C-alpha cells in the first residue's frame, strides 16, 4: 500500500476523544464571546433608546400651587380633579393627574405640568423669590405686603406659613408674580450698617486735645459713673454730643476712646459702642433710610435696656442730617431728619443711650439737630497749636526708636514742630483773597492737622528704613530725615492748593478768614 492510500485511511478515521474535546472547547469559547458581544450590543441599544426617549421627552413646566379647584370621583372610583396654579404671571386652572392625591396639594408648593398642562407632580417650596415687608395681617390670613418703594399689595400666605405667626415688619419672600408669600425671612442683618465693637484706642493715645477730652468725659462718663448724683440734682445726662472741626484732628479718635473707657472694668466691661456708617444709610427707595434709622435705635435700646451705657457714633453726620430745603442734595433729608429727631427725643424714651456725631461741615447739619436738648454738647476739635503739635508728634516719635547719637526723641520732635510752625516764605503754602481784594498769606501751620503730623513722622521713618536697606546697616532718625519729611509734606500741600474751591475749602478747613473768593499757591505773581 502506498503512502497516499495510508493518508486517506487516516483521514477517514474519526478524531480521537482528546481532539474532539479540544475542538469542543474552542467552539464553546467562541459561543461565549459571541454571547458577550450580543449582551453588550443589547445594553448599548437600551442606552441609545433611553437617550432618544430623553431627547424627545416634552418639557415640563414649573408652576406655583394656589388652591384645589374641584375634586370628584367617577363611578369607577377614579379621581377627577383640577387645581388653580400660577405659571409665571399666568393664572390657570389645570387638571390633576389621577395618580396624584389632590388632597395633598399645598398652596405655595412648586408643581410640575406636563406638555398637556396636566399637574403630574408636587415638589418643595421654591427657596428664592422677591422680598416684601408685612404691613398688615388681615383677618382671613392674607397679608398686605409692601415692596422697597412702599407699594402695597394683598398677598396670599403659603401653606408652610399658615401656622406661622406673622407680624407687621416681618420680611417674607414671594413668588415672581407677587401673589403668594412663600417663606418667612429672618430680620435684616445690620452688620453692614452698624459695627459693634470695643476700640483699642484710649485717651492716653491722643495728644494735644486735653481740653476737648475733659469736656467729652464730663458729658459722657460722668452721667454713667455718678448716676446717684445726677438723680439727686435732678439732672438729665445729655442726649448727644457733636464733635466738629477740620478733618484729621482726632474727632473719631475721641469717640473711640470714649467707647474704650465705657468698656473698662469701672463699668463692668458693659459699655456698648455702635459705629454707624452714615453715608450707607442713604437709600434711593422711599422710606428705606428711615427704616434703617429706626432699626439702629431699636438695637441701641435693646442693649441699653439692662442699664448698660450705649454710644451710637455717627461719623460724617453732615452727609445724613443735612439742612432741610437747602437744595444741595436730593432732599431726602426732609424725611430722614424728622425720623432721627423722633428717635432721639420722641415719645419713646432713650435711656442709657448717647449719640455722638462727628462732622467737618457743621454748617450743613440741620439746625433742629443742633439745638439744646438734642445734641446738647458741641466740642470743636481745632487744628493743633505748636505745643499741642509737639504732644501729638511725641506719640509717634518715641524714645524706643533708633535715633542718632547725641539726639533724642524730644529734641527731634521740637525741631520738627519749629520747622512746621515757622512763619516764613519757605513755609507759605498759599495766599487767599477776600471779597475786599485783600490778600492774606496761608502758612503750613494754618492747614496742619494731627493726621498730617503723623504722616510726616511716617515719612521720616520710611526714609530711615530705605536708607538702612541701601546701606546694608541700620540708619537712625536724625534732623536731616525730619527736615526732608517736612519739606516733602510742604511741597505736596502747596501743590494741592492748585484746584481747590476757595469757599468750600475755607469752610472745611475751619479758617477764620471770611469771604474767601480766590486761593493761589505761594510764589505765583499777583494778577
């Protein structure tokens, strides 16, 4: 038998069991892989169908539930109900889905309407909306609410508010159409208007104002420290104090020092200092500024109810309480001033509360505010004279600073004061012309302030720091650095006189010269 015949016979024989098992394993593996592929394809197809269904799903409309209109059940017990809803400003009666219990629909809750305008789902109450203030609560539960402009509207109360006791003055949020009050909002946080703190400034930190400090301590501290004596003499403490004068001379520092003194252990640490940001009380909406003034005084009364002394400090008082009818503003003061006066000495007593105001322009404050019985004590904080300036300088030019050998802080302070108060051409900043055409010289000491003195000292210190960095070794303060600092301040002050309004500048700076019609920097030829 040849070889070809043997091969044909071998092929005709069935495979061995081992070979058959291997072939079967291969087929099963292929079948398993095919099944996995079919499963993945099915999953992808299901995802595609779900995405397609999501894309073609009609939009749902969010609305606000008002009330159930009708509810009945047919012969099969199927609910047939309708409800009144608000979609934006549109008020509608819509059917309620049979699978949604109409008895559980609550006024004020958000609801979903499908493409056929059928109410299909109820959700939680919207957490945002316009703010309104409750003016009156009606007998049937509705309220009269006003917006920021004072416009009133009758508003329904949502189911969530039905069990809440609403009072005039409360704030509520309403849905966009303004028909339904949704939520009670807490009282307005007045932290951005009133700063309640204990300043760290004491009377020892203030130089050159001994007379003013004594007067304000008599006006503020005596009534609280010696209540029995005041009662014995039937003497009422002053209701208010006005600190006025040119800017930068320590009016705010005095108020802070009073607050620090009231919070001292002698008062049991009980004094309260409320710093009011005057310009921020001004609001374009009618009645809003008056409401904020009432809020501030209510806060002061609450803290003073236990007998604690409370200081209400109003900085830049002229911006808030301007003369009525002056025409220099939008005339909002015609209502703000009466509200302030009502709080200060109206029917409701203001015990243990004292108002301290500060202003650069006392001439712009309404005279009714300044009369005795309101702001009883008026203290002028004027520009420092030479000895006062020396006391101020010594607060910033201290003995512990690096000072050139052979000099001391007291000597440098006196040299600085002598330079500033030298009446000569080298310290003349401007000339002022009055209505008669008479020119009067203005020197650096005519416009000096406590803030300027501090700035000069800081200039000298900065120069010493820069010189120390450049030289690589410590440079001490000396007469040369002090002289350079004074000269730079003089040059800047002189340049600032170029564009000032003569009359306004004279009033703000408290100059005794009257009828100033023109100011020109020193050194210019007379026209």
